[in-house]
């Protein structure tokens, strides 16, 4: 399958007013030295979702991995009860009062174990006494598979020290997955870039996971009490490889040079194209949930995973980590 660039991000800014339909030809962002245009989008404001169970874009996962397949002494057990939406009007329930998607117990783009883009927090590496909060950015490739699923030493692994404590406030984490390069950002600051043969050539999925399998060389754990990851929003802008999506774009994009035919992706974290009907005309992916009854509280133990099918992308996630180790 031909690789198509895409972009995912978590914070955006205001657009100029338009009287008629806008953005018919796509959404633009400045990535490195080029202006990339994306035809499709998925936007989710988890603080506005009452029930993730009825959301049209995200799928809660339930599956087990043995200690061997999980490459850790405890294995992992993914449970749908460990994934829940916390609406902004919901009362505090003892696990933190922030609204968003709650994962109890990594953000990544995934196709398989050799076509994976990761941003991973290992909270065992956090050191509040000296203000050290590293973020691991990884391209899982054939080289990492040959190295026992270990990307360190392959040239596609970076440990970056963040200039903030990710557990005390929400921050934006972004991946620009381009044709020949992957660029990683934290709060709109580029913190790493990778290129070469390890850049994925296949479309994949966007996955939000929070887990521990007891591996002392990686995840550590298990935590002594429930650990919580909160995600306020996720935004993905991408070019689909599906013929149906390409046909939709061809029908709506009559004149790319027309005013407002291409909309710039803003930096205002409160802005969503999906809340403006005239900016998402004929979009195959709505980015809007179907609201249902409240899921109730989060219970049980294990790991948590939420997945949305994607192709290649520009992606951003606005997240707060509340970890207990």
C-alpha cells in the first residue's frame, strides 16, 4: 500500500469566519519546512463524551497477553471496564476530578511490531527530586525486532527530558508522520525527529494504552495502587488510502485555490473543526460521538487500551498523567 503522509495533534487556534462551507480541500499545518495538507480528520473532545462505549470513532479493547507474548513476568490483561469517559459535568469519584478519557492501571501509531511509532512514558524513570521527567520516542522496525524487540541501539530510539512535570497538568503530545520522516513534539516544541528505512510504510491505527507487565527493564510495576492516565482530547489529520475517501475528497474539493478551501490547523486547544458543520462538509469521519448513558465509574484491575482505526497521520493528544507507583 502506498504510504500517504498524515498528522496528529492535540492543540489548535482560531480560524477566520467564513460565510459558506470551508475546508473542502483539507486542513493545513506547517510541518518542518513544508506546508502539509490533509484531506481527512478525526477529532475527539473526551471531556464532552458521556459514554465512550457509544463513541463512533474509538474502540475499547479487551484481550490478554501471556508473560511470554507481553515480554514481561506478569503479562497484561486489557479490560474495557478500565476505559471510561469522564464528562466535564460529572462529579469527582475519587480517581481524580479532571474530565476526559480515563485509562486505568503509551500514545502510538501502530500497524505491527515492525511498523510502529511510539511516544512512551515510563513513570519509574520520573524523579521529582531533581525534576527529571523523560519521554521515550521510538520507531519500532525490523532492526528492533532482530534486537529482541529492543529499539535501543538501532538509531530509532530517543530518551528526551521534558521541561515540565507531565503529572500535574495537561500537555500536548504530537506526532507528524510524513513521507520520509517522523517528527515528535511536546507542547508545540520539536523534541526529536527520525528518518530512514525505519519510517513506517504502511497505514495503521492510533492507539492510547496504559499498562504495566512487571518488566524491570521497561514498564516496571505493577503499581501499588490504581494508576490513572487522563486524555482530554485527540486530533488526527491524515490522507486516507481508501478509494471511497479519495472519491469524497474529489467531489467536495472543486477549487483548492478558492478562499478558505484549505483551512489552517490552529493552535487553540479549545477549537475543533468537527463542531462547525461548514468546516467538515462531506467528511467520511464525523469526529463526533453519539452520546449515550454514562458508563459509571471505572473498576477492576489490569491494563487499558483505546483504539481508533487510522491510516497515516498528523496526530496530537492533550493528556494528563496521574500515576501511582
